[in-house]
C-alpha cells in the first residue's frame, strides 16, 4: 500500500486504504485506465494518494486522476468473506 498514514495530508480526515480502479487524463487529452492500484482515498476531500514510484511505473507523472473507484476485486472478496455458507 501507500506510505501515507491514517490521516489525509490535506485535511487530516480518515484515509481508506484499498485497491482502486482509476482513470488518468494525460496532458494530450488521452485517458489511461489503471486497475487494482494500491492507494489511499480521503473520505472527506476525495483526494487519491498513490506512491510516487507507482505513478512513474504507470507512466502517468503528468496525468491527473479524474476518476477512482474501489476495485471490484476488493468488493467481491469482502462479499465472499462475509457470506454465510
């Protein structure tokens, strides 16, 4: 996961640490979809925090995250772990 603690660096509210599917808009107007990114999301200001080395690895250093949602894989595993058999 990211190196951020439990509080948002901007507003000190709680961060949700999980995996996210995200869309990055690049300076040329193209968009890049990335799936299952380990990241932290602020519950209040909705800022997504990624490890800087991951941003470089994804080749989106000058891109802007325009959409992020918790990954379906995370939600599915939570549903299976809570299911009664």
